[in-house]
């Protein structure tokens, strides 16, 4: 079975969460990125897109830059793990595509993320 679509595969974890106003990978985030980097290293025909996001706090411009820093942090970790950079595209949506609506930490923490596509 294709590990990208198998429900028990560690590749099913495709969201890396970040702390407030931070683009540093957490230990859990590094674990997720490492699994994907190993898969990409073993499957040369696969490319990915990393979508960076931020919560609603801060200006639109600041949040776009923060989403970009987060996506680049994931990209840099993958490149350091052996994935060629040309196979990784990054994009930032800033605060524009929230997965949780509302003003409060429970919503904000879900929106501070990078999605692996």
C-alpha cells in the first residue's frame, strides 16, 4: 500500500505547529519533518509544497512574513536531511486561511502551522 495514503502511516501527520511569534521547529515538528524527509529522499519523483500560516494577531504583512519563515524552517530542515531544495516549494498564506475561527489560544494555536502538501 502507498504509505502516503495508508491510515497507519506516520506520513499521515502533515501539519507542523509553531509557538506564538516563532518559526522554530518543536521536537514534535522535527519528528514529523524527518519522516517526510526520509520518504522524499527515497522517492525521487515526489515533490512537495509547504504552506506557511499564522494566527490573526499582527499585521497582514507581518503574518505573511512569519508564514514564510515557518515554511522555510521546514524546508531548511528537509534540505539538511538530504532532500534537494528544488523539490520543495514554499508559500505563505499568513492569516488568510485559518483552520480555526475565533479569538483565543485554542483557535490561534491551530492556525500557527505549516502544512505539507
